[in-house]
């Protein structure tokens, strides 16, 4: 329950998957510059009881303090399922009815997931017109489209549009959602054409 300088927690990355040591700092700058929003990133030299653990990326944790600084209200913050928790297929990590229970509630009521359940149901609509109308009603559409475009532009190999991974969903007081980036150490890859592909999220593919 204690805080250090107002922080609830720290997020440190040893950058083992990013030899350049600059992917996260540059990627989050890009997301903020395009109006998507995202954590700030810096660097820290980490020592534990005098032992040198080297240079780490110091990523602003997406938590209640972060949310209060960026949004007027929060109903939920969900972290998407990942393969480390057994969700090893694209569909098991996407915003679909069968995956709702696997999203982790970071902020908000852990019992009432009705906002996410309603959002996931949109993925089942057969009519493209109905789907697009519901998309705009239940999501901050411009922000989500900017999230996807930026992720594609910076070569987000391990983000939502390519592997349906490393993303948060934030719902505000009226249940409208935004998508926030996370885990951007595997960005700035080549070969990310704008188009649908089997590995990509079904929401992104349908939008394309």
C-alpha cells in the first residue's frame, strides 16, 4: 500500500529483446505525437543490494495514477490476454466473446464486465454497416484508428494489429473504449504492409 514519490509501482525492462535500447522510448513518443496517448519512457541504472543489474528502460506504469492524469473518468482498464497465460492463439487474445474472461482487470469492478462483453459482441455482427456503426458507438473510433495506423507505421511486430498482443482497453464512464499501447520493445521492423493477414486482429482486418 505504500507509494514512492506518488508512484504505485515501477515497470522496468532489461531490453533483452531490444539491442538498440531505443525502441520503447521512440515508439511511445510516436503514439503520443499522433494523439493515441501512452506512457512516458526513460532509463534507469538498476542496482539491488549493491549488485549492478545494468541499464533498464523505465516505463511509466499504466495504473490509476496514469489514468487520472489522462482521462476524466475510468470505468475499467483491461490488459489483454497474452500467450504466457496460455492464450496461445490469435483469437484467444482478441476482443471476442470467448476471450472476455481472460482479460485482466487492472482498474474497475472485477465482477461486472458488461462493458467489455458488449464490446466483444460487436465482433459477431455480420453486416459491415452494422459493424461500423457499432464500432463508432462503442469506441473512440478516431483514437483506435490512430493506434492501429501508428502501430503499423512503426513496425509494431508484437502489438495488436500484427499478433493481437500487448494492448490495454480503457472504458470511460459511458462505456466507450480506447486502445492503449504496451510492450513496444519489438517495434521498427520491416515488412509491415497495410492489409489484412491471418496473424492480425479480426477487428483490424475487418476495418481494412
